[in-house]
C-alpha cells in the first residue's frame, strides 16, 4: 500500500464543551499537515441561560414550577 511523507494530522473535538486539538503522526497520501473535525476558530460557548435545547418549553409545560426550572 503506498504511503506519503511523514506529516501531522490534527483532530479537533469538543470534550465536555471545551474545544481540544490532538496531533498524530500520519503517512496518508495527502502528504502535508491537515486538520479534521470542527473548526475551533468559530467556537462560541453556549449561553448558560439555556443549557440545552427545549429548556424553555419544559419550564412552560411544568406549570412554571420552580422545583423543575431547567433554565
């Protein structure tokens, strides 16, 4: 199987909501450093007022019970 010259492959990911980047040695046919995964430059943390999608609907459907406020 043909291989390319030794270079690095960078893998972007999110771990517990924090952007991370790992590097690995690579000999693929691309032959130059490359990045995989989401673009970390455009990363903006989600606002803490709504920790997940649908939080407002859950709060409304529970009769606005303060014990079940997921916002």
